């Protein structure tokens, strides 16, 4: 049986000293991380859980890097993230104004760890470090998460949405613009490859232009995921899993199934959490 590793990040707040005074308080994200980790462990994955102050970019990238060093073809990584999501202008190749670069909407989606935003370019770089044919499955319960795992190859806001408010996004973008530009210039993994790299699949809480709701116990997406999973009674593949979750959420929060690289049909049809 191929080994499975899992990383679960749950952030009920962020460091206000790093986010210009914004605390980003949420209720259910740590619960989401614990609950999805429980499912992964039950399926045989070795799980790491990072909660609020532990959920820094350095810790996330260190766990992903360690997993990349351990996993080989046919093995699986499960990456779960529950917290805020954000967006910043995509300035790759200087073409953000036209939307003609790697992001059709001219925006980079971000995860919002405890200490700073984590660009989708950085997620791409971390995933690209995995060996060819490693299976990567991500569950992201945050706003603007529809295509947050890119690998080469909305509604009115409310108090429970898991998004960084626009004033804070603009303020942080202006403050960190040079830093983000340097991150985008950082070289991607340059190891020679015989194939297309890891196969990645994302089931996200919503589309890139939508917001994801928090909850009293779990986020709306994670609550639906747990209901569909039904303590292991679910027997379908990833597409059926996505559709079943989608049916439990309103049109204003439409979970996305996003495939990147070249996942084969067997991978897509696998029962979720399969090791």
C-alpha cells in the first residue's frame, strides 16, 4: 500500500502585528483541521496539524518540503487548509492589467497563514517539488479558493465570510508589493523530470470570485464534506464527492473541482482519502 502523508492547517486568527492590526478572527477553522485530520488518519495517512500560531508560512512549507522528500510515485499527499483566503494583483510578466498572464482574472489567489499571505505561485512551487506521479489532494475551506493549486501543465460580504476585507488586502498589497514580486521571481523547482510532475486535485470551498462561510462548529464547506463522507459510508470518487458537497451549499458558495498536471481517471475516480 502506498504511504500517505497529510497536512491540516486551521487558523482561527492571524497575527495582527503582521497584518496591519487586522486579527481575522474566525470560529471553526481549528475544528475543521482536526475533523479532516481524523478522516485522513482513519484512512491510514500520517497527519500533521498546524493550528493558528503554528500555521506560519515557514511551518507550512517545511511540512510540505518534508513530505516531498518522503513521497514517491503513487504515494499521496493530502493538504487541508481552513482559514481566510485573499487576492492580490497578479503581476507575472508585467501583464496583470490585461489579464493575459497565468491568471485570467489578473489576480493571484492567496492563503492567509498566521504571519503573511501565501501566494498561489508559492503553492505551485511547493507542489512542483514532489516527484512525478505523486497524488496530491487538497481541500481548501477559504474564500477565493477555486484554482488555488495552479501547477503548470460575487456575493455581498457578511461577517461570517472567510475572506480578508478589501481595505486590508489593498494595504497589505501596497506594503508587500516588492516582496511578492521577489517571490514570483524566485526560481521554481529545477530538478530534471521525465514526466509532468505530481498529479494534483483540489476540492475547494468556492469559486475564485466567491466567499466561503464560517460556522459555529465547522465552516459551511467542511460541514458539508463531513455530512457527505458520513463516517465513511460514502463510496464514490472525487467527482461524486465534489458534486455531493456542492448540492449541500447555496449558489453563492459553489465548491470547485480543479485538476492540474495530468491526473489519470483512476486517480479522479478514487474514493477520497484513499491511501
